[in-house]
C-alpha cells in the first residue's frame, strides 16, 4: 500500500522552530521545510525524505534529503533547510520513498507554494 509511512502537515518553520503561517518569506532567509511522518507497520521501515523546490518554470532549483529508519509505529518530523536566492513563486514538494536506491513511494507527495520577496 502507498501510505506505509504517511506524510502530513508539510509546513515552513523559522530557525527557532516556529511555524510560518503565510508562505511568504524574505530572500536569503533560511527556513526549514518540515513534515510529519509515521511508520504504520509493526516492523522497522527505512525511508528517504526528499524536499524539492521548483521555480515557476518547473525547474528544480533545490533537492535535498535525509534518510533513516523508523521503528514500528514511530513518528518523526524530518526537515530540510532552504535559503532562497531569488525572488518569485516556488513550489516545495516532499516525497517519502523507501530509500535513495529504491524510489518506491511510502506516501503520496505533498506540495505548497512559497513566495519570496525583498
């Protein structure tokens, strides 16, 4: 099944861990892109958590990831940082896969738009 490690609550946080309610940030402001994941199996589950940033032309400008193993029914909130260099509208998407080598989805992707201003 697709949702073996469902992802939810994809959000932006500042460096203090506070959630940014509006998806508008400043250029060169470091943010964290965070989602909650949970292993819904009674056994360990390896995962790769990817965050992709695309510009308004659908060009990928950032791709970062973290890998790990969740114990049975463990919840975790992985994050990846991003410092936007340019102004505009960007789409952030999170993917949860089995591993870097095995791009089998453990959860449907989640996305939202981010506006970067001066």
